[in-house]
C-alpha cells in the first residue's frame, strides 16, 4: 500500500530524514507559538473552542467554532455567553449568564444553556456560583459547523491518526518534488 513511499524514505538517507523531521518540528512549533500568542492577546487559556452539545441552540449548534476573549477588568453581564470550566470537569461548558452578583472584588455568576430547562447549579459540582477564575472567555464570534472536523477526530481516533499520517506523507512527497 505504501511501498512507493517507503522506498522514497529509504532513498532519503539519514540526512534527508533528519531534514524532514526538522521541517515537521518547525511547522508544529510555529503552530504552538501562534496559539500561545493568541492566548496572550485574548487573555484566555483557550481562545478557540468547539461547541460539543446542543445546549445553546438556537444561538450555537454542535460543531460551531467559537472565538473567545477574556478582558481582565471588564465584568460579565447578564446575557453574555461564556465558556467556563469547573474544577474536576474535563470539558468546558458554553452557556449564557442569567444572574450576576458583584461583592467587593468578586463577581459571582449563574449560567444556563439556552436549550436547557433549568440553570447550571447541578453542573457546578457543589459550587454555588461560578467565579471569574472558572471562566475561559466570553464568546465574541463564531464559524458555523467548521468544528465538526474536531468532533469527528475525537469520536473516531483512527481518523485522527490517519489524517496526521497523511499530512506527514504529503509533506514528504512535496519535499521530494
């Protein structure tokens, strides 16, 4: 199946393989630097997220990509759509602020999914309110359905490895030509 590609790899030799590895490392490190730069600019640990459920329909659908910012000194208001992560939970949640209380320097928030019948207190794992430290960011924009690629790669890990292997193979073939 990959006999031609394997033959090309053998003809590259050690120096050629090292060159390919450095090219791949350059691409990966450039992507990581851009991601970290975006994190610094937006003040968010994850400035781009994918909607994984239908709890925010009709505002956002499963597979939409959301762009976030987390301005340091701006309080969240009722109606803002936030992405937050509760300690002990693996997946961030995208929901709308329905209640806000400011006491001294702390802002306490209660959220709810637009498509859910009740608020999120049961999702907070024993916490009564979420605080700013739980919030990853406020939604500033979105691209519909583009995130389905990420969902597919998480649902079908073999697809992820096939795509990543294909990217490496394409880079190798392009270098040969």
